[in-house]
């Protein structure tokens, strides 16, 4: 590649990086799916907790607080989908506890 071609290619690359950095900054750091980069891990934790509840739901349907747990599971995912991750994670953990399952430890951000 000649020197005449390197300079324009480098300039185009720098422009692309600057444009995407500006777009991320002005959109609140949103990804294409609407989740902020820093919240991706929290949302993943919500999904893991809800998935664990769903897998164990039938096995624990005779638990004393089963109806409350189902409500907390729904409430927890609703909160996570509204970017209220800490409340959502807490609700999902409580749902698991209500059916007698110890939730996995969660890293709070």
C-alpha cells in the first residue's frame, strides 16, 4: 500500500471511530438493542435468575409461597426490562427463595 493510500485510509478510520464515540456519548451509551454497555451484565443476571426460576418452577409448585414467587418473578423481569436492575435482581432472588431455592450470588454494580 502506498503512502498516498495510507493517509486517506487512516483519516477515514479516525473519522469512523470519532463518529461512533460521539454517537455513543450522545445516546447515553446505548447499544443497538437499547441496553447501556454498563447495564448489559446486570440484564444478563436478571435473565439467568429468571431462567433458573423457570427451570425449577414445576418442581417447586407446591411451595408455601409459590404464588407470591411467581408474582415476584414477573415483577423482577418487568423491573429489569425497565432498567431498574437492582430491584429486578432482588425480586428474582426473592422469588427463588420463596420456592426454597438458594439463588446464586450476584455481583451488584
